[in-house]
C-alpha cells in the first residue's frame, strides 16, 4: 500500500493549492536538505529502471544535440516508451498481479487504452493520450530529479551515466523489431509501433512495478542512497526500525527519534542533518499554530458571518490559539538567530519573517490581523488563469465575509499542541522505496 500524505501536502502552484499561509517554499527547502532528489510523489523506485531503459533505447537509435537541447530531446524521447510500459503494467494487473500498477502515473488512461486494445483483440500501441500533460505529470517530470539524484543520468544533458546503463540492462525490453524499437525512441513516429497482446502480456510479467530481480533491486538501492544525506537518513531509519519500528505516520515524536539517531552518526552531524530536523520541528509548530487560527477564521466566517472579528477574538479558545501563535513565533525567531547553519537559516528565512510579525503582535486581534494580512500577500503572489488568486476569506466593516463553499468549515479546529506535522517531508515515499529494494525491513519484520 502506498504511503499516505498528510492533509496539508502542498500542491505547488496549481489552482487547487492548499498552502494558504505560504509555507511551501520553506517546506521545500528544508525537505531538499533532508532528502534531496526525493518528492512526495516519487513512490515507486522501478520508474528509475524504466526511465534508464527508455533512455538507453533512445541513445542507441537517436542522435541528440549537446547540452540543454539534448536534455529536452531525451526527456521527450522516453514518453512513448512510458506509455507502452504503462499498458504492460495494467496487463500484469489484469493477470492477477495486484500491485503491478499500484502507483502508476496515468493508470486510468492506460487502463482505458488497454481495455480497448484487449476488447478489439488488436495489437497494442503507445498511440494514446496518457495524462493531460504527460511531459509535466508523467514519469519524466515526476522522477527526473530522483534519476539525477541517483547519479543515473547527467543533470545538464540527460545522458545516461555508467550506473544508468547498468540499471537499464536489468530492465527487460519489449518484444519488438529493431525498426519498432527505433520508432519507439522517436515521438514523431512512435504511433506506428505495435505489439501483439500476447507479447505485451509476456513483457508485462517481467517489467511491471514489482517485478524487479535481486540485482536490479541492489542497483536501485545504490541509486537511492548515492547521495550522502539520503544514505545517512537510510541508516537512521534502519536503526529506528530495529529498535521501536518506523511509524506509519510521522509526527513530532518520531522526528525527535530520528534526530537522536542522526546525532549518533558523525557524518550526519557533519552534514547538519540533526539541525535540519530541528528546523522542521520549530517551523512545523509555528505553522500548525497559525493554521489553527486561520481555520478559526474560516469556521467563524462560515458559521458566524454576521458577527464581528472582535466577537471571535473574545472566544477563549481563539485567545489560546493566538497565544500559541506568539509562543511558537518567538521560538522560531530565537532558533533562527542562534542557528549557525547558513543553509538552514536561509531555508527558513521567508517563513521566519512571518513569525517575526506574529511575535511583534501585542494582542489576539493583532495576531488575527497579521494572519489575514499574510494570507492576502500569499494569495496575491499566486496566479490562476492569469489573475491573482482570491483570498480564502476577507472581512468588511469588522465582519468576516462568508467563504466560498470549497473553503467553508463546519466545525472549529482542534487546538495546536505541537505533535502533528502539516507537511510530509518526503519521509514516507523514501522509506517505501527503500523497503521495495530490501534496504529496510517491511513493517511486519521490524523488531519491536
């Protein structure tokens, strides 16, 4: 089962972004220092093998321009291969291999296309639309950073490194003529490629998402831990798994356990990883606190739109929530002032500015005003359809305006107590991929 992402997992710059207080930049910078090259949606490591195989096939049959131009060509050249492979993963699932397509990007489109080919008993082809924008949301966009971070391909040109070619050798190629393999590497003529359904099913048995052999898993494990930071994190996870087990969902307590393990390793300390975890803890406590007040605003605007902001601030729970904002803002400010790790200080600089404003607020009402002001600035900096995005909530004449239906809240929020995380920090998907390749034990194997 794939890792669960927390409620405030950000959606980036999309119109559905759930980052009302602008924590995304700070979150991303910190996460990059913990697990560079990993994202919340890189959940299946065999994508790396598929991409290497697709690139190797492209290198064999195409000539690419040098530098950035070649990078663009290579990224485009793997898309037909990805679509044909997606059909194979679906075919394997249809043959009863339950997890064969679990985590597959564009699985609905691939399933629809496979069903059409199977129903008509025709040959399968990569000539179908998978994902609205495959280049933006498919394998290349999603896993490219992980591919580069695993030292499998060159960052500037996309050309496979030695390790990438070695991994490609472990991934089976579809039963195609040499002419069709050449076509598969050329987006302009890939629609002419076809494969018998029996041959697709045979390929599917060896190429689906959970079909990697021991040698391939070993190479994937090497790629996942090629970076020193990721390797240190892997070792810390291993120690945690052998002690009290790894958590299903990460929270502040489990992060404190992780920090303890990282502190026991000289290399992790030299890389500043315990300091990065400290930055996570202090920013998360502040973010949770201000989010709670923001949720109060949405709830009050939904349920008590006729009453003033001052009426809301007079509520005891709201006053306690604003006090929590100031407490955590002070801690974040003090942490950044004392932090000697330049990279960490820079990572939390933007969100720390918000904390400074909250720390200077002298009353619960001032805290609320600062949060509303900050939210407005965040929304003004986002663009949706060419125009700045509207605020989730506003007020007029001292009264909160009723939010649009998508932002309404029927119940008041729970108090911020500093135990939960508002962002996933890429821990769950990385652990999932480590387990896929036997670098970490699976939950039932963990020693408690």
